[in-house]
């Protein structure tokens, strides 16, 4: 739904969409998401508050870019893929560091809300950036 409203000497146009209780607002190239307290509680109870490594589609859309291949190392916060929905691009990022365990979409795929797109297998051992210290015998 498009909403236009006057503000001072400008007219702003906002695109709004309600998907499963989450309100998505798109204005001037930026996207805002509003979730009710009930929706936030449901999300927390599903994940248990822990990072899962799962990357699901936040809304229906089309996969436009894929940055990683199966087995690639991934840092927390690193972009995995981009999807387009409602004429906006959404960069989907890993929530944990590890390796890309699955990629369940291809470039150009139309995906539904909540579809599993990828999963990152969390690292079990943190790699140390320090060199081993040699001790005299």
C-alpha cells in the first residue's frame, strides 16, 4: 500500500506492507520494520535468544546477488546474499561466524516469506591471530 502525506512544503510517499504481524515501511530509500511486543516475544521464544546461523527470507522477494559458496568461511555480520522486495534491496547477513553449511536458493529465485535461504555452521574453535610463543628448553 502506498501512503502519501504532506509535510511542510513536501509530499512524502511511504510504501507499507504488513506481513505476518510485522509492519514494513519504505521511505526515501530506507526501510523500517515495526514488530509488536507479541511478535518480538514469539521470535525470542523460537530462537531461545541464541544465534542459529539460519538465514530466512524476511519477506517475499527475488534473489538478486549471492556472495558466498558452500563451505566458504563467513564472519558474523558478513553479507551472504541480497534479495529484492517491494522495489527495495535487502542484504542478508550471517549472525554467527563459521562456514556456509547450506545455500537453499539460486540467483533469480522467487522466495516466500520465511523460506530458509542459507545456513552458517558456527565455528567451534576460535582461530587465534597470535603466533605461538617459543620457549627455551
